[in-house]
């Protein structure tokens, strides 16, 4: 009798605990309780490469179209003998020198990359590469102060670009991702603006 009485009183408590446990395993229908998502699978190396390749492709397309409807004006070009971190290779098959080009560029998009401006022989159309040394100029063609920053695209800026170029080549063209920036070959003058040597610390 005592056993039956104790079982009678403890049975509802056991049933209640089982009910609460079952309810905690799944949120009731219509509840705002958060649902824990299963762990996301780690991307495979192949999938990661596809993502990186697509980012590079999109970025390259943006750069290639970076000039947009912009304009490039050559203000002058000359044999350059001032400070530069570029240096012609004395062992090269073709004797080279440095050439400086003063450009005004306007109307470009924010993706325009000055490093991709390519210098080309004005007669043979042989390319001598891109990645020039670049310096910002004032609107009047002087070297800009160190604190001066370029105007944001598409506003006009004036730049000095320095390239390695064959010593005997008398004219050049400029290209950007296969697009000609100069309708006619540009002459190279004997001299012009030079960058000062950096101050020694």
C-alpha cells in the first residue's frame, strides 16, 4: 500500500520531466526561437580558386575599362636625367635611357590604373612595357608638394611618368589595355623637369 501510494505521487513528476525534455529538443511551431544551422562545409581548394579567379577577372575588367570616356593629353616628353628609382640595364641588347612624359588625365573612372599605361615605339609599335615611376604635378606642371593629393576621379590631374626607353627611338605612343591614348606619335625633347633626390635622414 505504501509502495502504491509513493508510485502514485512520483509518476506525474517523471512524466513532466520527460515532456519538458522532449519540448527542449525542438522549438514549437510558430515559435521565434532561433534555429541552429548545421556547420557549413569548408570550401574545397578548387572552389576557393574559382572565387579568387573570378575576383581577379572582375578587377581586370574594371581596370581595362578604367579610362571610360576619359581624355589623355600629352603636355610634353623629354630625355630624363634627374632622380629615379628606375635605371636602364647596361647589359641590355638595346641601349636605353629614361624618358619623362607630362600627362593630363581627366574623365577617368576610379578603376583607372596609371601603372598600366604602356609606352610604345612611335614607328615600329614595339612595346617597352608599363609600370612607370609616377609623380603628381600641379596644374601648371610643377612638382606637387608632398602633402598634395590627387583629385578623385573623374576630375583632372596632371602627372609625370618616367619610363625606360631605347636611346635612339625619337617618338612614342601610349596605350592602355590595348587602347591607344595618343592618336599620333609624340616627339621627345632634349630635357625638362627633373625630380629632386630624396633628402637624406
